C-alpha cells in the first residue's frame, strides 16, 4: 500500500512539474504560429526544470511547423528557425536531426550560414562518431563560404567513421588539391589505399588516382597551349595542333591514360580527356560561385597556383 502511495505521489509530482514547465512556454496566438516567440537558449535552459527533452521536442515541433506552414516566408522566418533550433540543442544537446535541419534552412546570408555552422559544431561535439554533421559542416564551408581548407579540415575526421560514404575520401582529396595541389591529394589517396581492405573503397581511391594522373597530363597540355598562343598569336582549334606543323610546340601529345584522346570542351574550351570529360577540380554553378564571391570577397574556385606553373 505504501508502495502504491509512493508511486502516486511521484506521478503527481512529475505531472505538476510538467505543467509548470509548460506554463513557462509561451503559447502562440493564431497570428503568431508562423513565427513564434522564442526565448534565448540560456533562458530556455533555466526554464526546463529538468525536462529538457520535453521542451526540446516542443521547440522542434514549432520549427517544423514554421517550415511546413502554407504561408511560411522561409527567408523572413530564418531568424525564428535559428532561435528555435538553438533552443532545441541548448536544452537537449543529444538530439540528432535538428543539427542538420539548421544547415538546410539557414542559408540566406553569410551570418546565417555561420550560425548554422556553430550549431553543427555543437552537433559534432555531442555526436563525435556521426559522420553526417561533419559532412554538412564541410559542405557549408565549401559551398557557401568558399573555404576549401576549412572544408577539408572538417571532412577529414568523417572519412573513416562508421557509415561514411565511400566517396568521402575522394572528395577530401579533391578539396585538398585545391589548396595543396595534386601531389598532396595523390599522397593522401595512396595512404588511404594502404590502410583499407574494403574493395569498394579501394576502387574509389584508385579511380581518384587515375583522375589525378589525367589532370597532370591535361595541365601539361595547358602549358603547351600557352606557348602555342604566344608563338602563333592565336589559340588552338583542336588539341592535335600542339603536335602538328613545322613549328609544333610538342613532338607528340602525352598519352591519354585510358587509351582515349584529348578534346576541347565545347562549352568551356578547356582541354579534357575524352574518356573522363571533366577536369580534376571542384565544380560550382556560376550563380553559386558569384554568391560566394559576393559574400566573402574571394573567388572560391580560382585556378590553383600549381596549375599555372
């Protein structure tokens, strides 16, 4: 009997505490449901009374309602989304998806992206073995901030984490090549090859090394093309021009690694392997490249120094 009474007392106490916690949460009026008032994270922690997970769930549902509302202005609502997610991870830091949710919606200006990165960094601290937060953080540094060094730094620990995609190592090598050059990227991939027994990962790394060697040969042709322009006062019409005629720049073209040939891309005019049909460089749409340059004052995909030597 005493045990039953004790249980009832504990249940009543828990219910009372829950009601007090809910009472501290402002209930939005109908007009405010799209953009509810959200306390600062520090205040949110104080108001939880030990019910952090409960309050976090409530704020998380609010964030979902803001994004999913039929009249939502997602650009205008971004500050509210930021405060909601900051509140969620403050009161319940062991949540999962909210960390990455922030990086999907806080993308309208550089300060929002930096706020999303701070949230993701908190996610990395509380979920150190989850590759996803590191991957999203790396993507933000690359795609929105144009910082290849930071993107590589954040991605590197994720490559060998459980569940990380097999292409992560290749992506990291390409990020490194933008800053440190092809040799650094190739050395990194060689080390990955030595350390893994996974046949699928080995295939990915070997493919990337093929791309790097092809890029080396394409850059050699780029240099020859510059000599051709200086010598003839015009550009080549086809790659074979570099090795033809009485005043040829090259005695012969370097072999294409896969047994194919070299062509000029019809859109960009750059020399490419006809087998790969791309160069070993990070790609970004012109509008995204312009946005990064506007936000940061630098071209994120400026030609690497190594390729001009």
